[in-house]
């Protein structure tokens, strides 16, 4: 600001200089004064230009620094965007892998289901084959054991009396008779079951029918007569115990199906239940009817 004032003062002084006189000394004095003022103005102008340059340079330097900072920030943003793009690509790849894995799991589930169904079918066929092989067999439970007993003669005498047949005829109808060793009978100290194999299935069926009307007696004691059922089928039948209990309570006669389920007559209508779901539906329906009646 002082420099500008000096410059203005110098210019004003130049304007105030009057036309020189004829006197030479005055002329020289005025010229020297003009020279000094010109020099001062030159220095002021030079100083002003220098300061302007410095101020301009500082401004450009600051602007340059800001641009450098912005460039660095932009570079960081680009890096972040690049990383974000890689993350997005990884996510897309992971989604694709998960989809493939899910497809593989679905395929495996289908194959596992097929295998399970195949195994179940094989078990069913084996159970039916075993059932066929044992269709001539009866198991007698609750027959007291005695030392040196003649098991075959004891069974023949009891069956002959039940069917009102000759002992020789019954003897010929029986193929094998023997006691079955059982861990359960040994632990509980119960008499072992007797396995009776007939030459024909018809003999087994006649005994079952007669036993339903009049109990088979051995040594004047009632015994339990059972069909020889494969373990696989017996396990399936355990699931139907709630329905069996309901049928027994309502005095309804039922008959087991070969593999699974049972059939019976209710109100002169034949009903077949061959799945646990069907059993639950049947029992739920009758429970609701009982509630409505009460």
C-alpha cells in the first residue's frame, strides 16, 4: 500500500513540475528531481510486479497442492472402486458356486431317495420271501418244559385233539418240531417257544381257525398260537398298536396285511389302513365323533 502511495505521489509531483526557466541551474535541478522521481517510480513498479508475482506464485502453488490432493483422493477412490468391483465379482462367483452346490445337493437328495426306495423295496421283497418260506410254520408259546420231553408227541396229541383227527394223520402232516433257543426266555426264565413246521399250509390254517374257536391245550394248559412273521414286518406292525388297541376296545375283528397295515369291517364296510398317516386320520376322525356325541 505504501509503494502505491509513493508511486501516486511521484506521478503527482511530475504533474506539479512547471515549465523550466531559462536559468540553467533551475533546469538541472528540476531534471535531477525528475530523474529521482522516475527512479523511485521504477523501483515501486518493480517491487509491485515482484510482489504480484510472488502472490500469484503462492496462489498457483496452493492451487497445485489442492489439485495434487484431489488427484490422490481420486486415485484412492479408483482403488476403492476396483476393490469393490472385485468384491462384487467374488460375490457373483460365490452365488454361482452356491447355486451349483444346491443343485448337486438336490440331485444327491433325489438319488438318495431313489436308493432309499430301492433298499426299502428290496427289504419288502426279502420279507415277503421269508414270509412265503414260513407260511407252513406255527409258533407255540407258553408250553411248559420238562426234562427228556418228547416235544413232537406232545404237539401231535394236542393238535389231534383240537382238530378231532387221528394222531397218525397229524404226525404225517407235521414236518419238524423243535424248541427255539431264545435269549429273552433264558433271561426271564420262561419256557422256550416251540416251532412247528407243517408239510402243507392248509394244516397251519386249519389249526389257526380251530384255535380261534377253541384254545389249543398242551398238558391241559392253554398256549398261544402265533404265525411265524419276519422281524422286519413285526417292526412295521408295532407302529399300528394304537389302532389295534382301538379295534380291540370296540371288539372289532381285524386281519393283518402281508407287509404293512390291516383291514377290518366297520358298520358292514370294509376298511383298509396301510399307512401310519392313514391310521392317524382314522383315529382322529373317530375321536372327533366321540367328542361331538358328548
